[in-house]
């Protein structure tokens, strides 16, 4: 996969984004921008007002009679189940509602206002059931069963639901002997943390438009990270062929996981099946966005860890209760991922972990940037700091000793691949000026520094695959077909850079076939797990190499030369032997005359490529041990310097530094943009964000009551450092970084607050009020 | 239902539109004039994605009624560039890497253009203050702020 260094190579250069001009001129088309004309119907959804209830009856007659209403749909006609790893929900509720917001009925009408009015006319009789609102209570035998049918659901082989309980997945690690290790520890830290639910808050709300054609084929347009998964899951739920389900996915206005898998899209599709060919649009309101789209699930985490007098970590015992909410599109795999990564980026000989995915009557937990890792590291990396302090060791030194290095035995028993974690640690500590305490800017302020490490593997099935094609036009310009989405992270740009490099054409010659369309785009599992640069990148490189091979073989035959003397440079086929050259234009469509000029060879060039990892082994269900749990880990470090205002409790982040081992930065500026953006999203989750739930009801579903970071909150500078220790199966050695950048932010900030004022919290957000009251309680302020 | 006929200038073009009394400027732009560059993020004046210039001032178009726009001068993101020549703020934010998903971008560009029109040499804190109503979830704002600083130099 290594392309000769002497050739012009756009890989490693900060090429401009392919999509930037469209996006700054307002020309970029997002889901809600697509025009459907007067045939378009508007859908609204009647949602459960109760966290947990049985549906006794639904009467839709009055709503159906309202002029302008074209269809009223309930769960009655849709018995199929839907779910990515565990098929545990219907498109519309049929006999039971499990969270406030659960879809009960849908209306399609000629205007949104009429659809909204029709919802008021639907009468639903409920029998209220006792809700479960705490995951720790949820695992107990006293808790009401939210899914009594759990043992009948279809489930992926690596997910282990516990029948007759609210546990949708139970993942265990049993490595070494934890119980006898505690006696050898010189210091032990034991802590409990609560990480609240938060919302992804893409600025673009979810939108889906569905239409059924005359032969029963369904087209879905939507803001989607997962067009292919949606094709598969919705087709399965409706009992139709995947080939009859087409998903078209234009630009996505922010996803962060919330637009992965299937959330509201199946509602639009189900309604569309009842309106005779008219397109039906469902656009979530911002209020709906906060609690009916996926949320980042809550976590209650227990950590116990110990080390010897020299600072060597000896044992960890962790218990995670994931508050997955009413259904678990992704929660079950987050539970698994936090289990197989539960040591954090450290080599620990004895580990015992119990990770539970627990049904509650809360909003549905989906994947969010980091899939469980920010929540888990939030507590783990504070315990590491505390342990180092207990034995009187510098926290950076403690991490240096214990962090995973190449060959370290992992928590799942396998060996760590080459990693630049140690470099990330050292560079980040240096950048933040570790060990030097600066004066606070005012007498009523205290200054502190904090640092945290992270690791994260793509959380996905072992055989998640990618494919790509590369096609050339008469002018020699190149179109790359991919099925992975650009959510803003820059995947289209990176795909074009890789195709250009692998084929031998300038970057400016390459475009990407958009919008994604499952009818024409090549298959991609999903745009999640920070896997595109690595997995889709490999497929793109393979497709470009295939096209290149076709061109070179044709030319070799036409010129009667040896293949190894030919190359493609800057869009020209050249021979190093005969010094002949010919531009790609025309020959990639019409071919070349044969060497004897009697006829033609070649023809239109389309290269194809795929990639699927074939080496991930399973894990023992009792011990969580196995040879290779995941494809790879991206590692990194982050540090902050902040000030705490003693009068108000307000925290100001003065500056940040972060280093991640990306294997190879295909586009360094795009990598830095991810490092910065993730830092600020992590900072926002640390300081401001919590989806407040009371008895199952979300208390703050608006931007006024749910605050995210604004331009006035961010530090003046974040130093982004790129470390490159190549991934053996990554294109040019690359591995992903999109999600990783927000994983260590909460603990880095928590550790810095402790450094500044000596207080710790049982979880974020570290709001001014909480910080002030804690300082008051601790006697730091009066 | 009563319609109101309004006359206004949008991106330099005279427009005559019939609107209901409750139609917002945002919906008029997107639905009647099919100027979909202006985005709907919350319909409540909280996210800034729908920011347009009305008589030179940035407004949340989801909070302005179309009927209030009779005789108004409106500039949307589509009106920033002259033919293929980008406005300096478009070029600067693009070059600074201040665009990721692009959904907040139209509002950010208009709010920044309005700032530079009234204050050609803003300080960093003035830029931050001018953009505080434009939520961005991708970039972390830093490159957007840098872009506005660069545009001020152009």
C-alpha cells in the first residue's frame, strides 16, 4: 500500500475540503432542502406522554376524518421488529410505551399544521405501569420488566441479554486474580461516578422523506450516517427485500452518532406506505430532537484500582450500569466496548469488570462520539490521578509507567499493536507546561492543570465491510464512489486524496459521487466508529489501484511494453523505458489501438475495491479473553489549564493541548480540526451539559435550558499535536481520530479543577453552581 | 385564510410574494423563494442557523414575520458572492478550516459579514460576542474566529 515517495502525493498534505465552496455559498443540499413540490405531505408523530404504560386502545377515527389528513398510522399494521444488534422495538408502539416520546401514531396531512391538529384528535387509553428510572435498581429482581419478551428477540451472537431481567447485554472481564491482588497494593482508590445523559445536538434536526413507488419500492431521503444499515433494518422490519428499499443521503448537518442506525426514519417510511405514492416528510422539532432522537446514555460507574509502592498498577475492579433507555439500538455494544476497554489505556495484570446494559424508561441511548469511552474515561482517569497522588508520584510519571506500549498484554488477553501513546503523553505534558504552576490572573482565582489519557477502538461487528469504485471520464478526471458519509469530518476530501495518490492523478481531478444513494453507491457498513479513513480508505485505495492496473495493462499491451516499466504520473501514462507518454483523457473511455493497429483494446475503466477485517476473534463470554478483540486502538492524551473563580465557581478554560496517534495524517489540517472540535464538544459536556430527567421526563429540551458551548466559552488556543505510529493495515498507516478527541476531556478538566482548588465531583457537568457549592462545603470559600 | 402581498429585495432582486400573516421570514425564503441556503435549526431564535441580514442588521429569520419584511432589504448566504467571486468572509472562513458539516455556516457567515460591515476591525472579543448566538457543534469556533480575523484584513 506504500506509494513511491518520489511521485507527487497529495496524501499527507492539507488539501482544501471538497465540499467547502458548496457549504459557504448555501448551495450544499441537506435533507430538508430537497424539493418535492406540491405532492409533499407532512407527518407529525403522536408520542407517549408516559414513561411506561400499556396501550389499551387507540381510536384514530376523528383524526382520519379531519380534512387534509391523508393517513393515520399506528403500530397495528407493522408487526416487525427493528434494531441493529438486538431487535427490540417496533416502528410504532403496539402494546406498550416505554419512554416519554415513544411513537404511538403518525399522521400525514397536506400541511404540518393540519397534521399537528390531527394528533389532538387521536384518543389513546393507557394503563400506567411502574417506570424504571435508575439502571442500578433496574438490574434488581424487584424492578418491573420493561421487555418481558427479551428472550424471544433476535440478537447478534456477541450480545448477551439476560432473560427475565432488564439486562439487554452483560459483558464480563475476568483476567488474572483480582481478589488476591489487593493484598499486594500499597494504595487503593475506590470511587463511584454518575455520568448524566446528554444530547448530540447536531445543528440540523433529523429529517426523513419517504415515498413508495407504483411497484412497491420505497425511497427514503434523510440526514443519515447509515444509509445501508437503514436499507437493511427498515426492509427487515417491513418484511420487504433490501433491494426494494433505496436510501438517498445528502449532506448531514452534524451527526455525532445521533443519525446512525435507525431512529425516526422508519416512521416516515411506515406512514408513506399508506399514502399512495406521495412523498411524506418528517422533520423533528428541536424539542423532539432532545429526547425522541438518540441521547448519549447515562452511566453509573464503580471503579476500584490499586498499585504497588513503585506505582505499578496491579488490579482493577469495575462495574458499569449503562442506562440504555427504553430500547438499545447501540447501547448493547457500548456496554461491550466499555468492557473490553475497561482497563483504560493501561496494562493491568488483574482485571474484573462487569458491564451491564440496562433497560430503563428513559430516552433511547444511541451511539455518541466516543461510544462509551468519554463516559468511562471520565471516572477512570480521575482515579488514576488520585492513585498517583496517594503514593506520592507525579501523575504523568505514573501514566508513563503504566500506559500500554507495543506488546503490552491487554485487558482482553491479546497483545497491543505499535502505538504512540507514550509520545502523546510526553508531548501533551510538555505543551501544557506540566510541572510549572503559573500565577492566577486575579486574587479571587485559582489556576490548575490537568491531564488525561485515552484509548478507543472502533466498536463494530468483527466483519464490518467497505467498498468503493473509481471511474474515469473522457477528460481523464476521476469520480470516486463511496458509501460512507461526510458529516463534516472531511471523509470525502480524504477519499479523494487517497484515490488521487493511489491512481497517480492530481487531487484537483478527483470528485466524490454524491449524494450517497444505496442504488448506486458502493456498500459501506456505517459512518460510525471513526472507521472511514481506515476501512473505507482501504477500499478506495484498492479501487484506485484496480483502475490503475487496468490502464497500465491496456497500455502495456498496446505499446508492447512490460508492465513494470509503466507508471501513471500526474494524469499521464508514462514509460520509463521507451519514454513514451500519453494523457489519461480519452484512453480511459475509448481504449488504445492495438500494437499492430488492427483493432482496439481497453474500454471504459472502472476500478473496484473492498476492505473487510478478517482477523477479529471472538471473546470468551465468561472471561472476556481472546486473541484479538478489536481491529486497533487509537490512543492519545489531552491537557488543560484553567482557572476557577472563587466568588462564582465559574471555570474558564485558558488553553488546551492534545496529541493523538493517528497512524498517518492523510490531511493534517482536517485532523487538527477534529482534535479542536472534539476538545470543545468534550469541554461543553464537562462544563454545561446534562439532559435532566425527572421520573422519566426530560426537563430541559431546548437550547435555552440545555446549554452547549458558544463562541464565548472556548479557549483562545488548543495546541493540536499529531503523532504517527503507522497502523499495519491502514492506508499509508492511517487510523481514525474523529471521536477520540472528546474522550479524555472530562477527566482532564476534573483533574485540573482538583489541581486548582482541591475538590472532586461525582460527575459532570462542572457548572459554576456545583463548583461553588462544593467549594463551600469543603470550606475553601466562605 | 388571508394573504398579504409584500414587496421586498432579496439578494439584490425585487420580489413580490403572497404570504400568510403567520409565515416567518425563514419559511418565506425557503419555501416561497426556494433559497434553501438559510437553515432551520430550532425555529425558536436560539441557534442562529437561520440568520439573515435585514436592512443591514443580522436577524434570526425564524423570529421575523414575512409581513414585517415589506420594502425590506434582505441578504441571505446566497447573496454574499458576486457571481463566482466569493465575499472575503466566505473565503476566509473556508481557508481557516471553519467549515465542517456546514449547517451553521450560512448563519455564521451572515453574522460575521454584518459585524465587519459595522466594525471593519473587530477585536477577538468583539468577534466572539458577535457570534455568541450562532451555535456550532463541529468546529469548536476557534477556526471560525480566525476566519473572521483574516477576513477583516482582506
